[in-house]
């Protein structure tokens, strides 16, 4: 279960490129709409999301991560995120075809998370705040 959070940020690398925005840019409009709906439920309507919409990973190595779970037609989409200073940080998005896709995405997300925790000189150096209806959402 995800606690009520203040703001939503998107991870961007040194060049300003976001894995989540790149994914959403080429995604189906129905996927974008469903994701906006889930984010809106979490932020605007003060709802706490839990399964089946959001999953918290319980394996120790991945315990800091959650995933938005989106299914449109036969497409299964996952967007991995974490909490940081009581806010959501969207890290990585992918189409789930089999179990290994999630494992690969979690490993990639760990690298991004570690970059946030260790390389960042400023608390929000790699983060861009998401305004609903903007930045590709």
C-alpha cells in the first residue's frame, strides 16, 4: 500500500532524458489515460492505492520499490517508482511479457535509485516535477 504523497517527480538523467517519459511518448493513448487516472487518484483525490493497481515489492533487495500496474487490452505495462522525502519518484516503465522483464526493470531501477542516493549533489538534481496534463502524462 502506498501512503498519501505530496508530489510526483520523474527521474531524468544528466541529459534530461527520462526513461518513463520516453516510454509514455510512444505508448497507446489508453495506457496514458489509465496511468493519468491512477496518478490522479493517488494525488488529487487523496486515495491510497494498493493491489491490483499498485504493488509493493517485498523481496529485501527491491523493498524500496513499487509498481503501477496497468493493463489495456492485452498489453501489460509496469511503471516502477519509489518514495523519496514523502514524494513519488517515477523511475522506469516497460511492457511486461514475462517474469524476467520485471527482474530486469528492477535491476535497472536500482541503478537509477543508487544514482539518486549517491551521485546527486543536490537533493533534486535528477528529478523533474510532474504537473498533471504536462510532461507527457
